[in-house]
C-alpha cells in the first residue's frame, strides 16, 4: 500500500479576463472613494445650501421642519460617505 494519496485530476475553470485580485479590488474601492469625494459630496452640499435658502424664505412651520430634517439627513449621508474611506483603510 502506498504512503501517499494520488491527487485527483481536476481542472479548475475560470475566466482569465475577470481575475479578481486584491490590487484590482483596492483600485476599485479607491475609485469609488474618489467619485464620492469629487461628485457625491459636493452635490449633497449644494442641496443643503438650496434647502437652507428655502428654509430662510419659508414661513410655514411644517415646511420648515421638513426642510430641517432633510438637511440633517443629507449631513448624515455626507458624514457616512466621508467615514467609508477611513473605515476601509483602517480595517483592511
């Protein structure tokens, strides 16, 4: 009886064009963060400024409360997006 087991003759199938490597994944994440920094956050800040001007000109209390909650939500979204990059870089 042999002391070793012969390996099975398996062939792994994968597409060479879609290799997923750590470098590729990291590059994609960094591009995502760059996009967030350059497009998403400025657009949200612009929305906040527009809502603030509406808030100042509005006289209806219900509308003011609605605008205030929208501003808070956008600020939370901005903080969350800024935090994503830090979390990714510190945890990985």
